[in-house]
DNA sequence: GACCCGTGGTC
DNA sequence: TGACCAAGGGT
C-alpha cells in the first residue's frame, strides 16, 4: 500500500467535518476558505467563513461592495490585507472571468492574494484537478515520512512540489483526496511540536520515526515577534477604524500608541497598502478604504 | 532568500 | 509568561 492509499484510508475515518468540505461547496466558497486559512487556525475561520458566505455568496456580491465592508467583515482574523486582496480578487473574477472562479491554474495564480498554495488548492479541491498541493502540513509530513528529517524549510519550493507530485495517484479525484489527507494528517497528527505517532498511519514506514530521533527543541521556523512591532500598531489603528461609524479624527488615532514616529509610520503603511484612506476633503480624518455614504450619511 | 504583514490560543 | 505556533502571499 502506498503512502497516498494509507493516508486516504486514514482520512476517511478521521477527517474533521468542515463546512467547506461539503460536496456542494462552490469554488468561491473554497477560495474564501483557503484565503482565510492562510495563517489563521480553523477554529477561528469557521464562523467567519459562514458569515462571509452568507453575506456574499458569489464574487459578484462582494465586488459591488466597497473594500471597507470586506475589512470589517474580516473582523479579527488577522492580516487584514487578505480581506482587501479577497475583495480585489472578487472584482478581478467579475471583470476577467464573468463572475465565475476560473478553473485554470494560471488564471487562478494571476488573481490577487492567490499564490502557489491557494491556486493549487482551489484547482484541486474545487475542480478536482490533479496538482500537488503543498502547504506547511504537507511539507512537514513528507519531510518526516520520506526524508526522515524533523521539519521542512519555511517556504514551499519547486522541490516540494516535485516530491509531492511523486506521491500522487494518477486518478485526479484520488490525487485530490490524497492531498487533503496529507494536509489533515499534518494538521491533527503529524503536528510540529508533539506529533502523535501512535495514531499515525505512517508510523511503521515513517523515515523519521524509524530513525528514533526526537524533534529538536527550539523554533522550527524563525521566531516572529509581535509586541512593539509596527504590526501591533497597525492592528490597534485598524481596530479603531473598523469599529468607527464616522470618519476618525487623527487625534483619536493618536491615542492608540505613544510613539509618534512609529504610529505615523504604521498609519502611512496602512494608507500605502490601501486599507485606509484620508478623506479627500479633510486630510485630518481617516476611514477604511472605500468607506462612503450611506455608512457615513453626515458626509452628504 | 529575507522580511513584512495580525491575532489569539497553548504550554 | 513569553515563546511558539496556525491550510501563505507579496515585495
């Protein structure tokens, strides 16, 4: 039995029942879930995904609303640039593809916010095509089971795609199942810090398990600080703007962080990124990108 | 390749 | 409690 067969058999018995895995899930719904899942845990994505899909069932529904609404609906999922890119993605899908999420990988990869992982995930899970789908979970599972190393590098490389390709069954539908099975295995069994090898279908064949080595202490990736960074300040500024029902005066934003230089840099960064706009009429007040009446009827 | 980009949960 | 981590993408 191949690794893929073994993984699929395990998946059939142990997969989580996630809403975007239902057979009738639209390609748009899959795309939204994949973007939300970029660096955000499943437990926080699930309610946000339901609310998002309820409000914007199709790309066209989202495309007619301003980016500010997407940023608000994003809530506290983190990395709000993803919300903006998802909005831009909806616009691009309407403009380039008549409102239908493309099934061609190159067209998917050309969409805002869709990279190597997400493009392949949509082509595979929404359209049933045969592509290697390599995320951090797959990389870790393959790295351990096949190469016998405790952890993979931080980024997906061509070599990772080639390695996974070699493990895929020929039949596209089976290959898709294998990819989701490898991902699920990495997410709930072959986890980064304390893998549950006794529950793993690869236990008897895993090269790393056979080596008898332990997972080295210390970070498997470069540690990422948050406290005191521009990211934290951006988060504080955006929280105020998200919750605002009227344009926010600069003085209000000045209260979120004491360091003038860093606060100004963070605000400029948000404007640069297109998340926030100064009001045309009044450069001393700010709104989320695209915020306009009727949300702010006083501006009329 | 290195670095930037949020947020909250776990141990 | 601070370090580590979570289905990446863009520059």
